[in-house]
C-alpha cells in the first residue's frame, strides 16, 4: 500500500506545506492535512470551489487529492489546555477536536496509522519587533507555536507511526546567523527547532524507528512570510548572492522533503538540510 502523510500547516496553495503535499502526492502518498482553525473555513471553501485546481496539478496531469482536512491548533495539546475565550471564539466554536491530542485520536480512528509527519507551521505574534523589544509572552508564544508544536505533534503521532516512517519540519537560517527583521523570538524558536531535531531523532529513532530531519529553506513569498514584511528584500538578496542565481521554487523544497521522508534517505536523521540555492555557504554579499 502507499504511504500516508499528515501535513500540519497548510491553509492555501502558496506555502511550503502545500508544495510538500504535492511532492508526496506525486510520489504516491495519501495526503491528510492539518489546517489552523481560524483559516479552516476559507481553505475548505476555496478547495471546494476549485480555486486551487490549477495548483493541484501533478506532473502526470492528475489533481492532488486531499483525503481529509483536519482543523488543528498546534499551540494546544489537549482540550483542558484551551482557555475559555478561545473555546467560545466564534472561529473556534464552529469546529471541534482540533487540539493536538484530539487530532491524533481522530486520525487514528479514521486511518489507524501514518507513515510521514510534516510540520510546516510557525507563528510569532511579535515577529516584527527586535529581540530587545520582545515581551516575555511574545517570545514564549513564538516558541510554543513554532517549536514546541513540533515536539507535541511528534510525541502524539509517534505511537501511530509505522516503523521506518519519517518526519520533517521547516527551519530558517536566522537560527544560526543574525537576520535583522526576523524578530519576536522567531530566531530563537528556529534554533530550538534545529536542536530538538537532533534530540528527537535520537529519541524517536530508538523508540519507533522514525527518522527526524529539518529543512533550512531559502526565502519564499508565502502568506506567513509576507506578514514579516521584508520577504521581497530577502528573495532579491538571495537571487543576487546565492551560488545558484535563480528563483527558489516551493516545489524544490517539496521535492527535497519527499526525498528526506523516502527510503532513499534511510540513513539520514537528525540533520538540518539546506534547500536555499546554496545561500548559507556565502560569507560575504557579492
Ligand atoms: P505558510 O503561511 O504557508 O505556512 C504557515 C502555516 O502555519 C499557515 O498555514 C498557518 O495557518 C499555520 N499556523 C500558524 N499558527 C498555527 C497553529 N497554532 N496551529 C496550526 N497551524 C498554524 O508559510 P510558510 O512560509 O510556507 O511556512 C511554513 C514553514 O516554513 C514555517 O515553519 C516557516 O517558518 C518555514 N520557513 C519559511 C520560509 C519563507 O521564506 N517563507 C523560509 C524558511 C522556513
């Protein structure tokens, strides 16, 4: 049978999550996605109305099928963790079972198991603020949504992941070198994610024969990136300075992710893999 993938962090057809879903679908995987609750309605409506049909096209001409869309808010592990004002918020009250634990229970009831877990989500409410001006709550929110969310997803999915399976997340080089403008503790959150990748690779490898890697991706004009405010500048900087002078396509990250979760990468775990036209190797601006 084909492999089954759960991709957390898909809410439109512009981001890395969508591109990874497509690359996995093209390789024959069954696709389940987790969509942030506040973005769920518009995503499902757009899907249903055919707004994404052009970008659902796979290399063989068929359209990517998403077997099921799960509402998800990865900052909450269990229903008990959800504060009253969120429970009663009208964007949340319309859906149910969107905490991490409940989503995994539902996937288990629906399908029994998965083979591949993809984490393609991040959020930092104070991302536009320098670190020196970031509040404690803004910093902790960035780490909760962008780093711990991965630990939580892997922890809950691990018992229903088939041995030999794999997991991947997306990180950014601001974790290791200073990128002014990537603030609010998002640089810290990515540093945590990369460190956790190594530790989780050990723990999930020993516990469930699951591989854990992260892709350090170059700049892409996704919805999340546009909210940061300087993405066009970063894309231009990359084009001018990277060894490969070409636009970085989301599909290139999708293809690298498909490789990393496939048996072709069976000895790769705990790694941060750069998919950035080589920009990370440069020490000076050209
Ligand atoms: P995106 O906007 O397509 O994806 C981010 C997703 O996270 C959105 O669908 C959003 O709804 C979801 N999300 C936010 N908070 C959530 C929560 N609490 N629970 C569940 N979902 C939540 O944007 P993009 O850029 O493709 O982001 C995907 C990953 O790629 C992120 O980890 C990002 O940091 C990373 N990345 C992006 C780069 C870029 O230039 N766009 C560069 C390097 C890494």
